C-alpha cells in the first residue's frame, strides 16, 4: 500500500501538467484565431457602430460571416482610411476589407483574388437639374465635391486628372472629416454650395435614405466610365502561412456569399444594385 502513495502523487502531477499544457494550447489556439480588421466609415458598406446602432455595414457583416464560420474571433479597429492602411502595413491589423487595386500598394499588402464588390458609380445632384454626365467635358463649370485624397482614377483617369489640376481648383471643393463627409456633401448640394458628387451608387442610395432628402436631391446615371472594384488587403507583416490561410478563407467564402446571401445583406441596409 505504501508504494501507491508516490504513484498517486506522480499521477496527479502528470494530470496537472497535462491540464496546464491543454489550457496553454487552447489559449494559443484562441489567440491564433483572432482576426484584426481595420476599416473606415463608408456607409452602408462599412459603418462605425454607435450607442443607438450596432450595425457595421454590408461588407463587415460579410467578413464576420465568412471568418466566424471558420472559428475566427474578429477584433475591429474603426479608423480613417489612411490610418487603416498604415495599420495593415505595420501589421497592427491583419486586413482591411476594401481597397482599390494599386501596384504601389502591393509592396505593403497582399490582395485577395475575389473582389469584395464591383460598384457602379452614379452622381447626386439637385432634383430637377437637367445635368447629366457625358464625359469629362460635361463637368466643366460644375462645382464638384470630393474628399481629401479620394482616388477616382480606377473609374475615370480623366475625372481624377480634372480634380487634381490646379487650374480647376476653384471648381473643386475638398470636404475634410472622418465619419460624416458624404452627409455634409449632400447638404452642401441641397444648399447650392456645390453642384455634383460622384460615388458608389449604394452609398448614394443609403445617404439619401438616411437624410430623407428625396424631395431636394436625386441620383442620376450614367456615372463614371468604369466600375469601382475593391478587394480585401492583407498585411505582409503577418506570417505567410497565416496570410495565405486568411486569403483562402476569404476567396472561398466570398464565392459562397454570391446570390441570395449577398442579397439578404444588401436588403438589410435597404440598398440594391440597379444593373
């Protein structure tokens, strides 16, 4: 009987060690399954939650569904776009879910293969204004609203050149801010302080609905010449194997979200593609 006492203690020690190792392994697994997501405010695609609403937007809901299905816990960082890009480049965030294709960005980020969305653009103007976009010559003399550093070149190189040209500075109003820039632009158009603004048609639909300005403003087409195609970007600071896993999960998940699942998310935010 005496010989059993040290054996019992030894067994307890082994079991304790196994428990500690298991707990440590679970903690490491949980840590490895955390996805850090940076994003900016671009409602209804990406939204900063508030005290009155926990909504994060179509794209963030999609990211949540895709990665949580694979056991990931998501941690969000609501920041202006420029800061989000820096955080992904520095490895402080694993991904940013929407960014336009750019060769310059490939040094700091890796793009997924599947696009987040391909957006048709449109313009917002005062209701009953007969103006319509018909190439770059049609915006001459119009007061154009935009944001600081916003890039339209993937949709229209000529439009971007027009905005950047110092000779047109008197007709280009750059509206600064982090969260409510588009809202302010809509009000400025209503107040006749600017004339036109181009953006993703879903963003224009959402803001028009939220501000209830249908009687004063309208969305008109055609928009700019090409669609705005945006992709998730992933940090090159995270290990390659993890990055490739995250990209693979996105690519496969985004394909599965096409059709009805995508439409359900768009309906939630009361927007729809027109073409």
